[in-house]
């Protein structure tokens, strides 16, 4: 188990190095950072001075390892545009993105677990068909269009909810729904499949035969077992949602790190973009690592294989 | 003569087809046909998909026949014409007020005018381009991006997945690492960064998305190849001394094909949605190309007064993705012979 955990952690770290290396070279290959910093009207001498100052004349791998070394100690450099430390710009805004992501995944779970359970209790019934309909429609609805339509209906026509900003809870309602519904189909299908399997198992029959009330069988015996993979998948989806937050935060002008990455890309502000890519990738890698280790702990056969 | 026939006993009629149907098992082709026609969502998805593809392919012919306008033709005198239903639904003041009573502060002459031109069935956009024509040509862009991305990513993913599944061991480890690395990359953010680096155009979007969306292909192909590798006839082929490429192409690949098409539909829907989102943020297809995502971007500022500008391209996107998903789900149920 320990060897397996160490191996998985090593691989996870290697993945992060490769991902950040790819992004670093991608952003340095074609864009001309010196021109971005110096401005469009800069003279040749100014550009040369900027190249010297930031060390853009060094080979790209030297620049990368220099950046990575400092990134590991929490120093992501300085924003080209705002001239502020990247780490501060991110730590100011990451809370909102985390809040949005957490609310969205909770919203998805609140919809998908009851719906999936009800669908599994009566396969092919009306409610099962309704759940399938929700899943099929949910998968096809473009997130950003759904967000815009909500803005028109609840923001413009009925004036119930604010359409932009991030100051109080009402600002989070529409972004949460827009981001959360996207994860609902996958989570609901997994809940339904898991519940159907569990409800057909021997220990559920035993529990029923004992004469336990149906709700205890359902919640204490069945749901508790079926929900573990759902929670593991929800953790992975949380990582995906950070990527989805770019569009949603931009639409609702909710200034988290998704919005920050959009803003930074518009200005070719490379240090900010690189830092955010690394943060998003780390989230995904850490969450999948935890899910894998949890699975290995619960099922020791995995670590032997 | 007639009496003789009437008097004779009725000749025994054998309905051969009916008896054969009852005695014999239906052929695989009959079974497949039955499954296809029983699967309503598959039929609905296929119907919508074929309709959209036909419209997209025939768009230049429609334009030539003067059925639709030129999607690039601007007419500033006819900016923001209303679609046909506005005249009927929101033509009178009462229904208009009911539909958007928050806009009551706007002077009457600004919305009271019936801005409708019968030649522009779905109205016009902010520079007077015909919206129907732009939607029709937008289907071309979406479908082309979907097909090309799936082609690129399908080839990459299938090659990686089949190699990993067939050879196993170290090769498998390397491919697994590649898949995990790809999954750890935030696609949307990296795609945006790539568009910034290489310049925004439809080809960059196709290339970037094609190079990113191969993970699902690789995962599925790998697991199916692993199962197929140990099948009897594959081992027989190996024992006969067939070369490895021959075995992979002739013995393994046919097994993979049906799953390949299912994954391809999922990834095509994914690519279309990603392109729309990229274009919506301004990091994808550039103006004046009629892309549905870009049309949504251009329509955003008219959210208050012309919400249909936002509603229409999104609805098209929704129906296209819905059709592809229904088609893919149905294809899986139809081709994989198993009970639900």
C-alpha cells in the first residue's frame, strides 16, 4: 500500500511537471512577451532592455526550470500588465471560484442523487423516463447559453436576481445553477446504475426479509453503498468545473480566477495564465490521487496489481 | 365449371413466409432492423442530424436559388429586424408589456414600430445581415469543426489506445501516463492560450481541439483491445504466423469499430460545444464567419431589446448536440447486442 501510494504520488508530480512544461513552452513559443510588456509603440532598444531584464534571451528550458523552481516556493512572478505579484492576484480571487465550484457540485449532487435513486427504485417508470430526459437535455444544453437565457428570464424580465458581480449570495445563484447542472447527468446516471446494482444484492434482500422499514433499507443499507463512487466522481468533476468556471465567471462578471484567466489571456499576461493552468492541473491531479488512494484503501487488490 | 369449383374442398393455402418467421430465428440483419425501428430516440436523433447536415451541405445551393440571403450581406438600413413571430406575438402593446414588463420605461416609439421585413424570416443582426442565412451557414462551421476534430483526435486516440492495449507492459504504462497528463490539462484554458499564441482562426481551433480530445478514444480503445487480444481467433492468427500489423488491422480493429463510432459521437458533441464556447469568448472563429458561438457573442449586447438574437443560435446548438447525443446513445444500444 505504501509503495503504491508513493508510486502514484510520484507519477502525479511528474504529470504536473509535464503539464506545466507544455503550457510554458506553448505560451513562449509564438507570443512575444517582450513586446507585450514594452507596449506596441516601444522602440527596439526598449524591447532589448525588456528582454535582458526578464531573461527572455535564455534557452526556453532554462527559463522553464527557473520558473518552476520559484513556482514551487510559491513565487509565480509578477503580472506583466498589473505589475503585481501573481500569487497575490490569485489568492485574492481564488476564494470566489472555490465557493462557486463547491456550491455547483453540491447543487449537482442535490439534484442527481434523489433523482437517480427514485429512477433506480422503479426502472422504466415515469420518473425514470423523466430522469433520463433531464440527463439527455442537460448534456446537450450549452452551459454559456443556459446562463445567458437565465439572465434574460430571471435578470431582465423578472428582475429577481442580479446579473453580474459577486458581493452577496444572490450573485451566486445563477452561476451555481449554470455550472452545476452540467455535472448532473453524469452523476445521476452513476447513482441510478449503482442503486440498481445494490438494490438487487443479497444483503438488501436480507434486510427486507428481516422486516426493516423500507426507508431504513433504502437510506442506511442501499444508498450508503451506492453513493461512494458517486462522491469519487463528484470530486473529479470538481476539477473539471474549475475549467468551466472560466466561461461562467466571465458571463456573470464574477471575479474569481476563471475571470482572471480570461482577462490575463486578453492581455497576453503569461505569468498569470501559467500559474492558473498549474493550479487547475494540481487540483485535478490531487483530487484523482486522493480518489485512487481511497479506492486502494477500500479495495486492497488494486495496489497489488 | 363454376359449380365444380364451388363444390370442391377449399385448397389448402400455406403462408410460407409466416411459418418460416415462426419456425426460424430472425436473421441478424432482421434483428438489427427491428432494434433500430424500436429505438425511437435513435430515429429522432438520426432524423434531426440528417436534417441539419442536409441544410448545411445544401446551403450554397439554397443561396444560389435565392431561397436564403448571403450571410455576409450587410444592410444598415435594416438593422435588428424582428423575426416573424414578433409581429404576431408581441405586436400589440399588452402582450409586449406582459413579456417584458421591466422595459416599460422605454419610450413607446422605440418598440411600438413593427420592425419586420417578410424577406428576413428570422430577422437581421446588428449590421443587417440575414439571421436565417447566418444560422444555416453556422451549421456548416459547427459540423466541419466537429468532423475534423473527431478525425484528428480519433486517429491519435485509436493508435495510442490500440497499441497500449495490444502490447501492454511498458507501452501501456507510457500511454497511461500520456492519458493522465492530457486529463490533467485544463482543456478550455490551454485551448484559449494556444489560440492567443497561434492567432485565432478556424484551423487553429480545429487543430487545438483535435489534439486535445483524444483521451476518451484512447481509454476506450485500450480496454477493448485488451479484451480482444486474448480471443481465440486472435491467438489462432498469431499461431499461424500473421504479422503484428496484420493482426491489429484485420483481427483486432473490427472489434473496436462500433465503440469507436459511439465515442466519436460523444467527442463530436464535445468539440462543437467547446468551439462555441471559445468563439463566444472571442478565442475561436473570428468575425465575420457565421459561427453560432460567435453569433451569441455578438448578440450579447442586445440581450435587453432583442433576446431572440441570443435564443436562436443557442437553440440551434442545443438541437445539434442533442441530435448527436441521441444518435450516439442509440447507436450504442443498437450495435451492442445486450439487454438494458
